[in-house]
C-alpha cells in the first residue's frame, strides 16, 4: 500500500543506536522529574493509597462524544483543548447542546504551564460546506474544531464540554468569583443584577447569569439602563477569571478525597471526546491539580467588529496573529491593551 | 518475529526490529531520513521508559506512537508554512510517480476519525497483520477490516482530487 513511500536504503539500527535511545530516555526521564515534581508527588500518593482507583473509575463514567480529528497525545507533549460551555438542555426555552462560551486551553506538562485563549462566540468563521460566514457558536462541535484548526491555525487535540450546572458548581466550590463593575449591571433575561459599583464576589448563580448574559445593560449617569456593546467581551474575560479562580482553588488538592470529588463532578457535568483515554485524562487531571496558578496565562482573542455586521467579530488583523502564534507555541501571551469593558475580573 | 516464550523479550532483544519498524512508519509519513531517525529514536526512548507495559504489544505501540509523533511534527511544519501567507507550502520530497503524495497521506490520516486512523496506520504503515491490529485496538478483525476499508476509501478520494486543493487558512490569508 505505501511501499512506494519507503526509503530504498534504510539505516541499520545497531548497538550504537540503542545506546543513543537509552541516553535519550534517561534525559527525558530527568526532564519529566524536574518539570513535574507535583505530578510525581501526586503519583506517589496514588501509589500509596490506591484510593485513586475510585476516582479513575468514576472518571470512566464521563459522557463521551465522537469528534473527528481529535486524537490521543503522546506523553509529555503539550495538549490543546477546545473547552465549550454548553446549555445542558434543561433550561426552559434553551437550545440544548449549543455552545454558549468557547475557549482554548493549552497544557504543557514539560514546561509546567497552561494558557487560556477565549474565543468570542460572535466570531465569524467560514463554514466549509457552504462558504458562507457564520458565528462560530452556531457550528456543531466537529465543525468548530475544524474552523479553529483551519482558520485560526490552532490544532485541537481534545474537546471538553462543561454544562451550566457544572460551571455553577465550580464557582461555588471556589468560593465565588470576584468581579469589578464600573456601574450597576443587569440582564433581565438571565437574572443578572449587580447593584453596587466596585469589586463584588458573585456566587454560582450570579456568575452563571453573568457569563450567559447576551443583553447586558449598564446604568448610565442619567439613571437609564443602556445595553452595553462591550459586555460580551467582558463576559468572555470573566469566563477566564472563573477558570483561573477554580484552578487556584483546586491546585494542590492531590489527596484521594478531592480527586474523588473532582471525578464525581466531572462524571456529572463534563462531556469529553472519545479519543481521550482514561489514563491520559487521569494524567492530565493530576497535572492540572499540581499546576501553580501563577503559571496560568490567559487572554481574549484580539477581535474587531466585522465590516459585514457590527454585531459580529473578526480576528484583529494586527493583534490577532501574534496572540494566536504565542498561544500555539506556548510562549508568553502578549500584553492586552486596557480593557474598555464595564465589567472585569477583580 | 515475536518471541514465543512466556518471559517477555527484553528491550535489547527487540530494539533492532522495533527501530526499523518505527523508521519505516516515520519515513512513509515524512520522507526525511534525519527526521525519521529522530522520530524512531524518540518513539523507542518512550518505549524504553515504559517497557514493561509496552512489551506485550510492542510493535503496535511503537507504530502508534511513531504515527502520532510524525503527524504532530507535520502539524508544526504546517504552522511554519502558515506564517508565510501567499506562498504555496513546499511540496516536500514529492516524486512525480507517487500514487499518493506524502502530504496527502498525512493530511487524510489526520482528518480520519481516530479508530480509522489507527487501524490504517497499524495495518498499512506498520504492515501489522489484521489480528494484531484488532488485538491492539481492542476490537474484532471484522471491525478492523471495516475501519481500514473506510480509511483507504478516504485516501483514494484524496488521491483522485486535484493535488492543490488544501483548505487554506484564514486569519492571515484572508486579509
């Protein structure tokens, strides 16, 4: 079948090659040990207790979805997830399974870092079949993956979906999320209401109302409620704030009981692509638990209003490509200019 | 090829065969000697580190890891190509007589559902027997036949299409 692609004179692999491989293996092992002391500690706890078995068993009950073009990642290689916040379908009038929030998360076990790039749901992407441009959140999951890969140029290894109740539970576990508002903010459709300007701690319900908000209104100086066009971008920056707060809360919780609770949460609220094996998942979970929150960088994909429709967004032609490159390569993300939105993480 | 004794063979015993296998898989995907040697070395180093887990199904394991590594590196190459908008990506190592160009093979493999990709890689890149592929993937021989049949059909479709219709990439190219 593929004989025509063969090397006509392949090299011989003798003892010299074997020694080179063994040396490389030892270098790799040292690097892994240096890069993941926390992971090693977690693995020790696991070995000693054996109680992780239950967590792994529960993790085996997470819902799975078949997503073309996702696939397992070799040990120690960086992993990029497409994270989708989805309506669980339980909301009255909700459109089940639609992605309401979208972000890319890249974990680099060798470097001990993680980065998060949020993708506004109003970003316009070209639909491969029809050639028309549509909002990215209107696409089903496999076409979202291919749009991210072919149009943003970020390869996606795995997909994880979190339902709204899971998001709410995560915020509550983390003890709420701190946000700053410049003026009172509300959304009568999602039930968001923050009446005091300044830094406030939102519980799970209000945090969910905020990240779901599409019609955010801000009280202006004249005492009128006006819809704020920047609110959607603010919303996406809050998703990242929640994620980082949740990570900070989870970090260091490598004991079996926390692992079991986390696995129970995952089994209840997550859906994963079916190419993510339980072993790979458990390794990644241990990695995330051992992650230093200071090693997590996050930013919003730089966007500009689209010339086609001011309510839709395009990738910022100047600031977008360097940010995407930095995210993909795992280098530090560029500084983002001052956020003009009325809501921000605090 | 495989030892029939109860005691699993040592890494040292299996090294030459496995390295040749990894090299063949890597070369079929990359067409580059230095890169294929490096990929084979990396795959074997990873096998060495977890030899006890790998030893029962070493050929399938090494073939799968090599395929994933080669496809991963191809993705990195592709990222480099992305940075130069307006330039056609170089068609590396293409020989006019190739019934299926390497870039096409990698691109199609990458786009296949995981089971099909693994079945095609193990069966046709690593030339493993169907029974071994089935044992490694944990499915029946019939399922392997079905996965490889679909995967090969996708490869044939790609071969029949014009060679330059790769979907181009948006952010930079569209502006």
